[in-house]
C-alpha cells in the first residue's frame, strides 16, 4: 500500500503546527507497518530536489521551492505539475483540504481519494478572504466532496456541520480525531524548566501556543490578561508562535502598557512539551477550530486549560478537574482563568491518555485505507 499525503508543509522545518504534527505521527505509524508514505509538500529553503531520511515520510517531494508559499500558489502548482508525477492507480491520495483534491479528481480519476477536514475550512476562507474567494472555495469543495472516496472529520461538530450542508456525504464522512505522542508530552519538573527558559519560578504563567492569526482571537486574550494583571500580581502571558497578527498584537500590548507579555516566536516541536510544563494554565479562545492537537498535548503534560466552547474542546475537558469552558466574553473568561490559576495541582487524565495517543488515529485511519483498497 502507498499513501500520498498532500499538504503545503515543509517537513524539514521543525514547527509545532497541528497539521504537520498530525501527518508526521500518522506517517510514522504507517511506516512501522511497512506502508510507503509520500509527502507532496514544499521546500521553503530550496534544498535538494528530493529529501530522504530528514522527515517522517518514506519520501518527501517538494512541489514548490519558495520562501513563502500560500494556498493559492500551492494549488496552482498542483494543477500544473502533478500530471507529470508517476502515481500508480492503487496509490491512495490523502489531502488535508478539500480544494487540494481537485487536481487529482481531474488527472488521477481511478485513485482512491481521502480528505481530512481539520475544521470548517469554508468558514475560514470567507472570514479571511472575503465573499469572492469564499464562493470559489465552496464550489471546489462541493466537487471534491462528490469525488472523494472518504472524508475524515477531526471532530463530531465538524462532521455535523458538513452533513447539514451536504446531506449526501453522510455515508462517506466519519470522525477520526488526531492523536499526539503520549510518550513525548508528559508532566515535567516546572522549576527546572523555568530555570532553563529563564522564567521566574514565582510568576503565574498563562500560555498560548499556536498561530498568531485573526481566527485565534488573541486580541481578546490580551484584553483578558489586562484584567488578570489588575487583580493578580506577578503574572505573565506567553504567546508562542508566529503569524500575520504578530505586529498588531505587539502594538496592542504596548497600547495597554503591558510589560509582562512575552512573544516567543516559533519553537521546535521538541521544545513545546518543555514550554507547556512551565505554565500554570493554558488559554484558548479561537473563533473556530476542529480538534486542536495542542489541547491534548497540554492535557498530557498535566496543565489546566481554560477554553471557549470551540471544536471538540468542551467534550475533551469538561469533566477534568481544574479545566474550565468559558463564555466568549472578557468577564467570564477572566473569572475562569483566575479559578484555574488557583488550581495548584497537576490535572489527571489517566482515563483519557490512551484515547489521545496517535496510535488510535493510525489504527482507525488504516481501517479506512484498507476498506478503499478492497473496493
């Protein structure tokens, strides 16, 4: 069996992004079972034509070599170049966005096609790009849904959203949440790690890890932290990640005269467990999500979470002592964060640890692949 993953990612760049983490873990699971995996990705540093051994895939083939590659550029490159790739009829095509499936619908009609839906992509496009791009995307999405062999939603809310919109996909869409490496994300000594990261051992640290984008609603979090700062002394907000909102957020921090907000930028994936273990609480206030991997990583490290009701977060954290689901308003989110900061103990999730592990994702995804090859 051969799996061709299609995603605008450079696997040689060590980041904590959710989709590349999902693909890395899934590919490693498949390779251990003698399944060949390819990644049709990008090369942001213009290295060798084919990279072997420096990523989690059997072979990584860069479709585009540029410092900055957006989704439109990547999709156009797919249309122009994939007909020249040698892809056997039995290779399973697995994309991470519906529109990325369209070139394979045109040029590789016989191949089984799978798309993982990491949340409500169409809402995101409308929100970021406006009406014109939203309509074009929706048109491509409808075609890809008709031609896909299987659709994998990362949470039940995403599945129900798409079934309501396209009732005829009900028999081909299933829920497979992304898993994480439960051996890497574990509780660690907070005092030692804070010393390593040059953080005060006495501060109450609120952490966010992810992209600095509009849909992450981080201006809201900064305003909430302003309220926290007025009530609790010796606090710090850590923002880990990069994105287009970085300068806007830094300007807001300066405007609010907050001197205890630290922008860490992008960290390697190996560093993420350490920075999580430095925190007293993790804050999450996105406008929309699917099944955010970072939530499971934080829980595996034993750190409390305060989140708005988004994606499958409520289902994951609602029965965990020390975690809180907050309303999307400053007063309630502030109140829940202050409660979480008073929770001095590590949270316990022993009954959920196995469910969060990437091997569960691998097993269930393998069942999908096997069913397609039998057909």
